[in-house]
């Protein structure tokens, strides 16, 4: 169902495969709440389209030629342009998409998804939610990310590390218990501190206990 009294959601679609672009165009054209402003086949076109049209959302192939989504997002940031971006990936492959969070990506969808779920992801992102690593993802994946400072901004693995660390174990002990390298534990803890805006181990323990997660 469309939203007859609401502003239409402006989209830029970006993929190097014409059949994918055609499919996305057809998918969103069926829904009256969306308006496809432009479709792009390379990163340079994406940057120009976003600057020209200022869309609400860009649906961007993570491997868009010539240099991929990371380069596109960094260029837009350099230009001072902010846009809610949803990455389009071929299939879940265990990618943690940490880099996507750092670059302000709001969602990840896969070409193997049901079309209705892709549409719902776009709706959610337009409303300000983050949808990173929905349940089609395999391996660790990303949990649905809520606002900064909430548990949903952590991956399942990071939440596991945070819970284990709340018991007071050292990094070495955590590595042994979870079967991970000590360096991996340190990396996870660094992200946890940053993602939850916490200052140190004690703050994390208190936070998790407050949230009944420890």
C-alpha cells in the first residue's frame, strides 16, 4: 500500500548490471510511495546523481565499479553530502560490514532477498532506522542497529564478547573461552567501547548489568 498523503521517497539506484537495475526500477515503480530519480551504473554517476538530486536514499551495489561503494561514500563525505545509503550485496557471505557502519550506511540488502523485504528495508531506513545484516546473513552478521548507545548496535559476536568481559575475565582469558585470538578480542572491545559510547571496562560492565545483559 502506498502513502497517498505523504511525500514520495526519492531513490537513486546504483548497480553495474542492467538486469538488476531494471528489476529494481520495476520493483519500486509498483509502489506509489517511491520515486526513482536516477539509476547509475558506476560510482562516478552515483556521486553526480546524489549531488544533483539529493535523494532520500541511495541503493548502492557494494562493488559498484570502478572502485566500490567505499570510494563513493568517501567522495560524498568529502563533498559534504549526506544521504541514507543501503548497500546491495550479491548474497550473505559472512561480511561483518563494520566499514559500512563507520561510513554511515543505514542498511544492507541482498539480491537473494524477497522483494518485499527490500522494500521494507527502504521504508525503515527512510524512517531513520538502521537495517544492517538482517536475518538472511550468515555467520556473525550484524544485529539490527538501533541508535548509538543501544545493544542493537553490536554484532552478535560483539555482544557475546561484551557479556563475557562483564564477568571480569582478562583479554587472554576471553580469547581462550571464546576460541578467538587475543588481538580479535581487543578489536571487538574497542568497537564495543566506541559503539556504546563507553569509557572503559567498568563502564561496560555497569552498562550491561543495567540493561540486564550481563
